[in-house]
C-alpha cells in the first residue's frame, strides 16, 4: 500500500496535488503515493479504497490552498461534514494514528484551529510544510526529506533524483 496519501480539494489544490504526486512518485515510486484521481481504477468503489488507503498509509499530506478554510465556514451552505471527503480522510488518519502534515500552498496562511470544525482543529497545531510555485525544486526536496524522516518505510527510487 502507498506510504504517502495526498488529501486535497478539487476546487483549489488539485493542480498542486497532481504536481506533488508526480514529483513524489518520481522520487519514491508511483506505488508509494496515493492520489485518488490517479490511484483508483475505473469502476472501483472509491469510498472503500480511499478509507483503506488512509488506514494503511504512513503519512497523509493535507493540501491547503488560500481558500481551504472557507469550506469549513458556517457561512458555507454547501458544507456537510458527513459528505466532505477531505474532512473524512483527515479524521480517518487521526483515528488510525497516522502522521498528518498540512502542506500550505502559495498564498495559504497558517491554519487557525478556531476556524475548523472540532474534529479537525488539531490540524492547525501540526507542523506544516510549504509548497510554493516559486520554490518548487527546493520545496519538493525538503518535503521528500521530511517524508523520509516521518515515514522510514518509504525509500527513494532514485537517489539524487531529478528534482
């Protein structure tokens, strides 16, 4: 099973999630990185596969864009905690004792626990990483190093990769 699970919203962090997936897959191998859009086969029950992947991963990366907190706002009429897969995946990771790492994209501010639902407030207290379009090479190298520290089971496919 994949050691790195990429948690993201289609609305804001999808392109960064895809880029992060590509760069981490290049470094660690595709089988070590789970991103739903790439990792789930057509016709599969995505809910079972996602929950299993979260339960078995070593690290869950939470991709946080500038509008990420707005989804949890009480003003957002579309928000439903039971239908929000981003929240569900994070809660599942906590339930299974997985390492959860927020990855703040360009323009995203540090998270504030008061702006998150109770079950997710803990995310704001977690040490985060940055992934900025101006520093992709430097950031991916640092993220990879940190993933290797947080999840010793993950190994680089190519030492000194192209990043």
